[in-house]
C-alpha cells in the first residue's frame, strides 16, 4: 500500500502525492482538475501514455482506495498539453516547490500528527531553508543562460529529437508531443517527423541519409542551434519571466 504526502497551495488547494516502490505518483483526476480540464477522464486518455499511468492503492484515513495515478512523466504531459492560463502557475509550483521538496524531504512536513508544536515549527523552518536554497540554486542556474545561448548560436552541430529532449531535461515522448501540439512538427503518412514549413524559422533542418553498403535511403529531421535556444525559451523560460 502506498504512503500519502499532501501539499497545499493558496491557488490550487491540496495536491496528493503517493509513493510506491520508490516512485512518486499523482492522482490523475486531481491534477487534471487543477489544470482546468473539464473532462478529466478524457484528458488522461488523450494526453497521458499508458506507461505513465497506474492504479495505485492507498488508505485515505477511512478506507482503502484505488485511483488512476500518473508518474512524473505523465504529470508533465498534462501540464504541457493544457492551454489554460493556470497551467503556467501550476507548473511553476510543481517544479520550484513540490518536486524539489519531494526529492529532498519526501514532503513538506511528514508525520505531523506525531510531532509536538515545537517539532513542527522546527521542521517548518528547516524546510523553508531548503526551499530558499532550492530557489537560489534555480536563479544561479539561470544566470548563465545568455552565455549558453551564445554558445548555441556559435555551435553548428545539429541534434536529433532524442538528444535535444535529453538536453532540455524532458522525456522524449513528452517533447515530441509538445512539438506536435505547438504545430512545429507533424507525422507524415510514413510516420516520419517533419517540420511545418510555415512555422520553421530556422529551427529544424531535414537531412537525407543512406545506409552504407545498402541502397536504403531516407530523411531525418534535426534541431538547429537556433531551434534549441528557441525551445529552451519556449519550454523552460517561463521561470525566468516569472521571477
């Protein structure tokens, strides 16, 4: 049975996180509601891969319950697929507070019911210091971004989708789906990923390839340095603009 951790936010209310075999899951319906999806069941079917969902059993204080839950990859899928304004603030809360807190502490403050008031206060102070340190680290990491952009512009190497997703710290499946939904790329009848000509402003290049010692030929889409810098701003730049 999974253990529960509850997070609270003034705008989004309570968020339940469950730990199972060392992996953290979020209640799918709960996340979808907070992101403004009117049909939560449809949102989970359309936007979250089956590999990123699981039925997790937990005890809510009264009875055993089983809920369709999503892992971190599924969480990002719902966030990136949401077109509503609150998705931006929800992502900020998740990436700057919830996930760092889970990885460091397993929750904001665990087992409060077993603590004295002094212990709760002491843990709150420790956690606050952790969160401050985490935010300072984020700011520190963002400072060299301008230099990073310059290096990208001067770098003539092209990268495929897998390596670009890895560079941006996003699961490849989520990254590709994001590009498709933003109408930057599409799948043709042969299931090849190709850029939309009208939206390709030097972000992608299509290269021909041939297999050595064989007559096999084909084409593949690569991301340019300009494309990588643009995508880094598009996906990760929200934190900088929110500061």
